[in-house]
C-alpha cells in the first residue's frame, strides 16, 4: 500500500526534522512525505527540506487548510496526517496499513504514547470503541473522539476526498469531524 504522510507545520523549525525523520524511517516507507508550511516565520521550510520532505508553502490559514492542501497533492492510496510535534514508532505505518488492508476498512487507527512532563507521566492514549461498520464509528466519535490524534490513523485517500476533508475554522474539533464523516463512509478498524 502506498502511503502519503502530510505534516502541517507553523513555526516548527525545532520539531519538523524529527517528525519527517520518523516518517521516513518506517519499516514500511511512505511513498512521500509532504510538509505544508503554514505561513511560518522561522526556518520550518528549510528544516523540512533538509530532512527530505516535499514542502509546499501557504500563507497562514490554519491546520485544516494546510492538511487539505497536502492531501490534494497526495499520490498515495492512504493518508496519515502527522502533526509537526509527533514522532512515529518505526513500525506504525506497517501495522496500520496491514490492518487497513486486512479489514478492508476506510480508516485504521491505533494508540499513541503521550509525552508528558515529567517524562515518567507518559501514558498510552486511544480507545477502540469507535471500530466497526457505519454508522458505529461516526456515533462513537460524536460523543468523544476515539482517535487520539490524526497521526495515529491511516485514512484511505478516496474516502478522505469523498468526506470533503477537514473543515477550516472548526478547530479544535476538526479531528472529531473528519473521523465522524469517514465513519459514515466506511468501516473503521482499531
């Protein structure tokens, strides 16, 4: 399965290299890593390019607009929307793609390790209650988004595009909205 990783970034110079690097060092390498520089005033664009990502620059428009811009350029069969401060475990894409293909789901998601201060407070986050055929996932995500972050999920590109993408101006509920819409269009796997 060909995967595109889309990373929206705004003033993320100190973080973006780690996010891009974690995507490129996967046991199942992505087809492409697209960083959408959302009007940064620091060296985010240059750092992402040094890390080997394809970079597009936009005037500041917010995370939803940036994610949608990256998704429009994507050539992969599945999309992951990684945040600039996220780091993937080395097997994340392989495991999620395997589940997506095995279950023929529209979305496959897993748990995340939330970093915390102090570090000993780090914990697992993510809930399996939104797995299942439509409309189960949509209903479950209505009350509480089961997907801890878009960076813990793969969405089939065709489903994402059919959903209409992220809604600009709906932040911070844009994640819940996209997983509700995708949960109406196909099965969600955990």
